[in-house]
């Protein structure tokens, strides 16, 4: 893959990367950093991409790994800035977010990832299987569990 193709693919994937990282990290600054880190990692490891038609799947997998690393580090320490950003987000949540989005954000991380990839980013079950590195049956069960949890959450509102 040449640099021009890489740039075009990145630009086409930018919104998807942002939405996926935001669904996982829930923090604008971390989200932007994670996307940039994933793009840089993809560029550095471009020679490890075996089939160009799977570029977006490969890139999303890199992003998810980066986001998981951010989450691991976040669980070890909480900075003052993170608490301020969370307070700002809470104040805006009723104005800027829909009930469905709020319900999705309340899902456990693994189920939320699968729901976002399938319903929001339109990845197929086999693509999600490759992205997350899990069996197809697990993808389907997470989708079913996610739908069930969303249905309950929305019925309760």
C-alpha cells in the first residue's frame, strides 16, 4: 500500500475510529490521542498488513488495542483533569445525548464494543470476529445480550 492510498483509507475511516474510541474511552482528549496513536501504529506496521481489503478491520483492531491500553492505565490512576472532564460531560449529557446513546454507554465494555461495531459502524459478524479476535458465536451472543440490555434500559426510562 502506498502513502496516498494509506492517507485516503485513513480519511475514510476517521469518523469510524472516532466513534469507536469515544464509545470505549468516553473522554474527548483520550479519544483523540487514541485515534492518533492507532494511525501512527498502523503507519509504522503497514508492512504487517497481509491483505489490503482488510485495512479498515486491521486499523479498528489496532484502535481497540490502543483503547484497551488507555483503559488499563486509567484504572491504575485518575488525574485531576479526568475528573474535571467527566464533570463537564455529565452536565452536557442531557442536552447532547439521546436516550439510546446513554443506554449504549452504560453497557459493559465488551458488549458495547460489539454493539457499536455492528449497529453503528456496520461491520459484519465475521469482520467483528476478526477485529476482536473472538469466535463468531461470541460475537452473536454479545449482540443478543446487548440488545436485551438495551431493551431493558430503554423500557425503564
